[in-house]
C-alpha cells in the first residue's frame, strides 16, 4: 500500500513540475498629464509606448 502512495506521489510531482507556466505580463497604467499635455509617471515607472501606439507607464526593469 505504501508503494502505491509513493508511486502516486512521484507521478503527481512529475506532472506538477512539467505543468505549463504562464508568461508574466507587466502591469501598466496610463500616465498623468499636466496642463500642457506632458505625460509623467511616478517613481519606479517609466514612459513607454505600446505596439498600438498608446503611451503607458511601465515598471523599471
């Protein structure tokens, strides 16, 4: 009986280790604009442009 549980645990551990990992997507948000239309981001973020052409704040690497 113990051998069955050990084998089942080994199979389960193998399946968990081989599970597909999701790609990490960075969190972005819209920048704040002043009266002149200049965009700015808080500390730790930088201005970036998406592939669609939108301006966003993205975290520094």
